[in-house]
């Protein structure tokens, strides 16, 4: 299709939506629908390539959770010749173990794609978060099933479509449940569909995931965050693949889980009508209107809701470079943001981050670090001020200038006027009081760089720069890696079999 029109499968709240998701996944991965447009395929390939760069960097720099999960996977080396490899390895391990290790590496830096769950066309605007963490599920299934690149790419689109539409329809965070549940449901469906599972088998796996493996947001709460935050998607993907593999062997899980009154959906949001779920779903089958087209890129390492503050700061500094003459002259920096950002990245517990996982969720640390880099380099653009792994090392975490600037930052809730603009955008305003030059404001920032509705035209260039920065930590030939993860719809079954088996060097 050219992508000018879109086609959909409706999954009404009065239907068995688990069965509907299963049927949709089977039809999608087997090309029985009109299918995604060229624009959609290019976009998901871009998101996947970006995620690989994140993973390579995290592994090379020996981030703790990916390292441990890789070691865990390799415990099975030699006992699973029909398995799949982890990134940068030829060792075959059980698929759920490779998926856990690979998804953990993708997610570790919190630097890959994001969705905000916003679909006003059908009234689903719940704004649940989610990330493009789960592509290794599709790759693992493709390697076992013998799929080519085109089928694998369609599976990635399908996975993003299911989890993205669920994020629009049901806000897990409202009930302190982690957003990775949506990704786990999508992972079970896509993995099963690619392995030839029946509708009933996929429904059993989805039911097992929802009934037995629900992570709460305790993993993201606390004075100092830990490996638990970054590994959440990985652990949920692992259990999704495990549940699907058991269903393929005959294990029968709960049916019709979205309408089950004791499962999380109806338990927390009682349906208006009996024998229904709390929401309708609509899944795209062809054209441009797939959920991935409304997902956002991060131009570096930062919690996605900080992008508005970074953009606002860059806007002010690029228009007024004289502000960088004297770092001591910054008197006050006020950042006004929306809920839920105010309660997450503006949490008072994040005022003194002592771990990288806390720092990349601290809008104070993120903003102060970007400003410090601008003062040091006299640069005022995303390309130069991009936050990278070294900006969260021990030296950077406790840099005296950064800590001094953090003391001058005040986080404010912008109130209803800001809240109503989310999740359409990332409404943020930054104001700077400067001793020598007065007060400057960014005005309202809605669509910062990387946002799906940003129109700067800089995205491709910035993603290429980000890829080079991150991938260079772990591979000797960055351009070869970039080429390896491009042109997926032309890749053979044999190429997909070895797609993750590239040369990689881990740093000491």
C-alpha cells in the first residue's frame, strides 16, 4: 500500500479481546492483511536500529543488569543447540534467556523509543508510557521459525501496534502497575504467531502473563533506583516467551482475560456493561496509521519527559549565547511541567541522585548537566549537548558545577493549562534568571526534538550521530553495524539467523 489510507480490525469491549489480539497477530505476521506502508516499515526499522546502538553501548560498557542476564543466559551454553544468541555472540541459549539479556541491554540506558498512548481519533488518550524494548522477541522467534527480514519487520510493527494501542486504552500507572505489562501481552502474541501457535494457544499465553506475572511500579520507586528499573521490560518479555512456549506444549492458561473480573483490567476499572472489558481497541491492518508512527525518539540518555526541558534550555541558550559567559551568574532556573512528569522526574527524592538510574530520571540532574556542558563547550545545539553514557559516570554524577546548578533549579507543576496538553505533547516551560542579562523564557515547548510531531527536520541526522556515539563503544566498524540493521525487508532467512552475531568488544 502507498499509505494514503488505513484499515483496521475493531476489538470491542464486548468481545474476547485476548482472542482478537491472537488472531490479529497471526494474520499480521503471515501477511494476510494489506500491511504497513513503506513509511511505517522504515520507521520501525529506524527504531530497531536505534535500540541496537543502545544495547551495544550498554554491553560494551558493562552495565550491570545486561551483564548479569547475559551470564545467566550463557549458563545454558552447549545444552540448547536449537536456541538463539545474545547480542554480539554465536552461543545458542534458550529463547527466553536470550530475550531477557537482549531486552535488558536495549533498555538499560533508557535511551530508546517511547510512546505516550495518545489516539484522539477514537478517544483513547489514556497516556500510558511504553518503550520499544521488545524487538528481540520478534528476532528470536524469527530465528527459530526461519523467517526472513520482511516477516520479522512486520512482526515488529505488530508488536508495537498491540502494546501501543493498549497504552492508549488503559493506563496501568494509575494503579501502580508497570507499563511493561502491555509489552508482555504483545510479546506473547507475536512470539506465538511467528511460531505457528493457534489462537487458543496465544490466548492461553496472554492469560498466563496477566494472571501470574504483574510487575508493580515499586520497581521504579525509591530514593535511589536500581537495576530493577531498567530490567523490567526484559523480565516481562522473558515470562511472555516462557508462557507462550508452555502454551505451545499444551499448558492452558486463563481465557478471555480482558473481561475476567478478577484480572487487572476489570478489577481496577469496572466495565459499564456486564461481560465486557473497560475499553475498546482498534488495531491497524494497513496503511500509515500504525501506533509506531506516534512513538518518539530520545536524542541521548534521559527520561523521555525531560525532553521538553532540554529543548527549552537549548532554545533559550541558542537565542542568547551570552548567558554562557559566566556560570555563576545563573540565579534561578524554573521548569514548569505537567502531571505525571511533575510527580516522576520532579520527585524530591531525585534532588540528590547517586546512581545513574536515579540521575536519568531526575530533571534537575538532566537539565543541570546539559547546561554545564553548554558552558564548558559554548555549544547550544542538540548535536553537541547530547547526553551520553559518560554524562552519568561517577565523575559527572558528582560534578561540582552540576551540583551547584541543581541547587538553582526549581520544578513547578504548570497546572491544568499544562496537564491538558499531555499526552499530545510534552508541555514544558523553562525560565532563566541571569544576574547580568535578566530573565529569559522558552515559552511553552510542546514537541521537542525526537517527538513524533516535531517538524525540525533534524531527526535523521541526530539519530545517526547518536548511533555513532553509542555503537562506537562496542564495535570496531560502526558503519558496518548501521548497514547490518538497515534494509530489513531485503534480508534473507539466513541473514536473520545471524543478525545479532556481529563482532563486539566489551570495555574493561
